[in-house]
């Protein structure tokens, strides 16, 4: 079973967007894999991370999608901050997310609820 790390907080610092990973079960060793997927059942976007022997997921639920909109506006990849204060760049996040959002628009394969949530949240991006 894959590890799923839920991202529920973000902040802007010095022009950069930081998502927080506040996991309490020991030190986490992950590396960005550069791929964004969807979890339409959970109404979330997923960023794939390499955990060494397997892949895990950073899950971005709808409550943090306003930050995802900012990523698409700035076309700048975000960073992930760990409990210990260290950060890693989530490379290719902006490009992958942009392609995915435009692919989801009007695409019933993702499920009606997910498509509607994406079209509402990313309306400004989709109208460009």
C-alpha cells in the first residue's frame, strides 16, 4: 500500500510557495518524481514522490487548491517543507498541473463532481 501524505497547509515566503508536511511518524525520506495525477474519488490532486523502494503520494485536497491556482498563475514550482524545516522543490509541478487541469475541463472520465470542482476553482486559468 502506498503512503499518502495529505497536504493541508501552505504559505508564501519571499515569493515562493511552501506546502507543509507535518507528518508525526518519524523522518520521511522522499524525493520528487515530477508527476501530477488525480484522485477524483477524493477530489484531490496527487504529486508522486519516490520513497526509495516504492512511490508515495502527496495529496492536495480541495482546501488547498487556491494555492494551486497561484502556481498556474506564476508558473513557478512550489516547495515542500518538512517538520525539521528542510525543503525540497517539487519539480515539474506547474507544467504537469497545467496540462492536467486543461485535460480535465469538460472530460467526464474524471467524474462529474471532480470536473465541476476543477472547472469552478480554476475558472480564471481555463478562460485564458
